[in-house]
């Protein structure tokens, strides 16, 4: 089966792979995220803004080495699940959440975060949205990121198995959640997050869509849902 879609303008984009990578891959790949990177730091800012000092429970889906835990204040109680947990702990559970439902015991959460996850979900996307919906408290928030595959210099990572247009992804998400806000993680003429201090500072505080420019230059998008 050939997996492809047409982005606006009619340019065909093909999936990088149809394979689902397992623990032996992710236990090594996750080490690339042991140090805080731009998107992770920005997601921590978003969480803190939502929390506003309140005591909250947060589930980090695809937490990797749980780097986000060290960026959050003590009022945000952190829990994480991942296919490859490096340092087991009571608040970290190793599970293949493509093979089993996304959950953490019987807990429900004020915030569920999934950043850098859905590009690897393949055909399980709608099912995983529904599972996360059930994990959220009635007034909870779901925060997720998704790569802008419409970028003018798009770079499709070789292990992505869920490549689609932003519009298609958004429509799928809206079948399960109400999207409160959507905005780019950052903008760049190359398909990469800012690395220099000055540019990182600017984009860290910029949570807005720029007409005509964002579809071409946004690196990824954050979605805040309820």
C-alpha cells in the first residue's frame, strides 16, 4: 500500500515508513532528548500558564527520558508513559501504547501532553485520541504538537509513519476534541527549531499565527484542546 497525500498546491508527499519502531530503537533514540530542547521548553511554559500555580496532575504521553519533569514546578504532579523508560519510578510506566490503551492505572488527569508523538502513531491516530479523551478530567486540557509537513523546506524524518497535511490532522482531532487554540512552535525558513539564544527567546514568547507565512514557515504546531 502506498501512503501519500496531497498538500495544498498539489505536491505529493509519501510516508517515510510504514514500520512501527519498538523499544530497541527508542531506548537509544530517546537519549537525544535527555537535554531540554526548544519545543520541550515551550511546552513547559504552556503547561505553567494553564496551571497558574494550581495543584494539577499531568500525564506526559511518550515521555522519553522524562526531561519535562525537571522543567515543571512542584504544583504540577508529573506522570509519564513511554515505550522505553530509562529510569523506572512510581510515576513512570513503560508500556507500548500502540499495542495497549493509553492509561496510567485508574487515574484521570488535568493535563495530558503528547509532543512529538503523533507523527509515529500510524493508523492508530483516532483510537489514541479517544483513549486520551477518556483520561482527561471534565475540565482538563490536552496539549499536543504536530509537524508542519506543508513547510516550504519540509524535512520528513525517516521513521515517521503518520505524515499528513495540517488540515487533515486538525479535522481528525476535532472529531474528538474542541480545539481551543492552535499556533506554531516557531517559524524558520529551514525546517528546524531556532537554536540561537536571541531567536529562541523571540519564538519562545510568540504564540500566534502569521497569515500567509505560518503555513510555509511554521516548524510545528501546538494544539490546546478541551
